[in-house]
């Protein structure tokens, strides 16, 4: 059995590559010198247990690979981070020469890594994927993360010739994996760097290829998003344009009720907003937080673009009973017992802080003041009665925002985002404002009432629950 770096006492266990790894990847002559001096260096561990043979395969260095195999290096050894074999690395490097050497040396073409992915997941060219298939690679392997190799290719490799191979083998482009996206959604759901995408020619060619082979432009992924929504939220104007040409619905909403126009204005992309409007996008579409694209638009020029079609809609004020009932419909809260506050405790806190609480906030404390399961706390909110003396008013807030004299912070999220109402005794259910420790010093009005703010949190938990069930 070849030496295992985990048990080989010949070497220390550094978490960094050694000179032999650099030589294996870049300098076969130096590698040969090192191996001649000490053949055991073929098994010297490097970064997370990576061996020189992994380094050679990763760089597609066939000459180094030959030297290592001839010296007795294992063709099936797995590195320690992702448990990948040299064949995984050679396929990722798109080196047919290295792939051939490793297969001839006994590499397992169906070896799985820590994510259940076999080497074929990383194929980037027709020649390599066909060689793997000829060697017996399974084409229907489903990774532990819940996706097929062709879906991985659509998201991360984006090779036209490899996708053509998969299409010739009749893969189902509309299959929704448990992890990641269907093929078309995957293409639009990735964040590309400028170095990855120049003119979108490859991505547009893949999009057309998918649609021509039956990809459904209206398909929602497991998170409830369409390809068009993903293209807009990731600012992929050319892909959004092509999807609309291919029949995508500009008003198709995702699970949260957001439409592609919500996504475009949220990402401050005026060109995308204009494109969607030209294709009939509804400026007044409401998401599940009762917000239109106009309501969430942070950009003045885009708001001006939407103004002529915007029709303000009065949002119904939720009652405390409605919020409680909706929370109890969520499985995690079905049997939760509320830890309430008494009127005496609330009045005592008012006197201690010198702040008159509006009746809506008193009702909130009565119902939620000591907690309601992990409602809010699992989303890193601090809000309970005992927390209020510390977070209600703090001179440190002046560093982040110009606050009115009578503000009262009633919830703190992670110590960097705060919500408050104005405690002036003029409203029973006042508007809610928010500020953060970011560069902008202005507070934002985020809800028209305290219970509207609470309802928005309930909606978040409803959406999370639906995603978990899905």
C-alpha cells in the first residue's frame, strides 16, 4: 500500500505546500532531482494533505506526473480538504495527457470526493469527458450535495462542448436539484467576474442551446426563483434580454413575491429596469412584504423612471392577533409558548427610562417581551424587555446617525443595525425607522407602524420555513 500522509512518520504535517509540490507543478527537472535524492518525497504532504501527485495533476504537468507514477506515487490517493484524487485535479486542469496517464495507472474514474462528486463533474472539454465515459464513468451520478454533473457544468464550467455531450445523452434540463439550480437557472444565477465574462457570447450561446433543447424559461428552482429573476438580481443584462426574447414573463414572481423588476431596482440597474418596463413589467406588483418595486427602489433616477406608472397602495395594518396566528402556522412555532411581560413590568421600565411607550409597543411587549421561541433571536435580534435599558438609548449611536431627541431603539440586530420609533406620545402605533453602522448617516423609514414591522419579520420566517420544507 502506498504511503499515507496521514500515518507516514517520515514527514512533519505542515499545512502548506513544500518545494516538492512546486516542482511537481512547475519544474519536472527539479522534481526529478528531488526524487533522486529522496524517493520518499513523492509522498510528502502539503496543504491539507495534498501530495506532489495532486500538484502535478492540478497544473496538468504530464512530465511530472510520469515521474511521480514511476517512483511509486499512488494514482488513487485523496488529499485531505475535499478528498479529491489526482484524477479530479487532472480533469479540472483539462489535461487529457494527465487523465490518460492516471487511468492507465489505475485511477478510479468514479471515485467520489467529500461532496460526492466524481471526476466527470469537472470536465471542461469534449475530449476529456469522452475519455472518462469510455473508461466507464457513470453519467447519472448524483452528488451528495444533490445535483447532477451537467448542472454543475451549467453553473461553474459553462463549457458549450461539454454541455453538448450531456444533451446528446438526453439529460433533463428541467430537473430541479436539491442543491444549486436547474441548468438554465444555474447559468443566470452565478455571479461572474469581469475576467470570466467579457461579452457574454458563451453564456448567450448556452442559453440558446438550453432553450432549443427544451429548457423551460419559466421554471422555478428550489428557492422559488426564475432564471429571469436570477439574471436580474445578478445584473446580467444580456441574459435577461435574451430570456425575454425567449418568452420569459417579466411579471413572474418568486416565492417572496418579488418580480424581476423588484430585483433590477434593488440592484440599482437602470438599463435592466428600462428593459423590463419595455416588456410590460408591472411597477405596482406587490411582494409578500406588500412592497412594490417603487417602494424598495434606492436609486433616485430609477424611481423617476417608475413614477409615472406607480400607483400608491395603502398597506393594511396587521393586528397583533393576525401576527400571532401566522407565526403559529409555521411548524417551528406551532407549540411555542409566549414568554410575556406584565403591565407592571412595562410601566416600571417606562418610568426607569423616562420614555412613554405607544400602545402598539406595549402590546408587543405583552406578547413577545420575554421571547417567543427563537422568533427574532435566531435572526440575531436583541429586543427583550431586559435588553431595553442597554439598547434603548446609547450615545454611541451618534457616531452612526443623526437621531431625533426622542428616539427609542427597540431592537438591535447583531450590534450593527438598529430600529427605533419616535417616543413623542403622538401615535399609538408609530412608524419604524432604521439605521446602521455603515457610511450613510441617514435613517430609513422601513415600516409605517410597529406591527407592520413585526409582520415583515413574520413574513421572513414564513419564507424560511417554506424553503426548509422545499
